[in-house]
C-alpha cells in the first residue's frame, strides 16, 4: 500500500516533556477516530505543563469533524494543564477554521518552531 492509499498518517515524537503529532492526508468522517485516538495517546504521554502539538501542515482535506475533535481535545488538554497547540499554514485547514470562527478559539501557530517556543 502506498502513502497515497492511506487517507491519514500520523507520527508521534516526544520533545521536552511534550508530544508532537505530525498528521498527513485527510481528516474526515473515516479518519477522525484515528486522529482522536492519537491525540488522546499524546495527552496521556505529555507531562504538564508541556504541550501537545498537532502539526497539520501536510493535511490535504480537513472536514468539520476534525474541527469538532480539535475543540474537544483543546478542552480536555486545558483541564489537564497540557495545552494543545495546532500548527497549520495552508488553505485546506485554515479555511474551515476561519469559516466556523474557530481560528481565534484554537491555539493556532504557523510553524512548529513557533508552537514549540511559545511560553506555557
């Protein structure tokens, strides 16, 4: 199976007590559960107040179910004192956030470096 055949791929790495989750492909009804499960796992591993950082720079489609998952996990992370930071820099992700008004609600960053160095 080639990378193009897999609708969503996720890769997790630990950094300074936090977790960086890299996502590529599509986030839609068929893949949102995989995203949510990986976010939950990352939240479990992160050591507060270190962040969970979700990098969406390689996402080609981001449906409303993905936005719902981000809101849910942002709230969960806040309760655990582990901020969820979202890295997105392309239209496929930013446009749905803008249309729903969530762009200002989510902890959004344009680069991983910026998300890593934002004070907790």
